[in-house]
């Protein structure tokens, strides 16, 4: 079991030693401006551009899911980007790329797929 104080300590530790840095001002307006500029410079239809341009200033939020099956109950960091300036753009790009996923020799679906690939290579 993980109590609130342990959770806060572990998240603060993760944020201190991870690839994060504290900023002195809100970067969201600048991100919105850059994303809007990039979208407007594309050849996309106006209807799609309008949907992709950020309309709110929600800052992505991080939280940790406890890995209760592991020693010391480490946290798995999750970043919720719903409503953030790049959310709609990321969904759009993911939709375009979805048909391409899994169609390359280097694609590995999961750890079971990796093991199967390795076993096949050893058998040759």
C-alpha cells in the first residue's frame, strides 16, 4: 500500500531526477502561437486547420500509477495531455500514421512478439 506522503515523495523524486525542468513562466501561450503558426503554414483544408488550432490553455498534467506488483512500489509516470495545445494535432497525426504501424520489418508489437522474433532468429 502507498500512502499519500510516500506518493508525493516519489513523484517529487521522479520530477527532480527525470527529464523535467522547472520553468519560471507559463509556456502555453508561446506553444499555442507556435502550433497555430505551423498549422496555418500547411496545405490542409481550412476546416481541418480550424479543428487542429488550439483553443484552450490546459497544461498537461503528470501523475504516477503505483506498480504494486514491484518491490518498493515504484510509480509509472503518466502525462495527461487531453485539452493541451498539441492534443488535437497529435490525434490527427496518429490517425494518419495508424495504417502504417506494424508494416515494417523493425516493428515489435510487444514483449511476446519480441521473444518470438528472437526465437525465430536463433532457429535459423
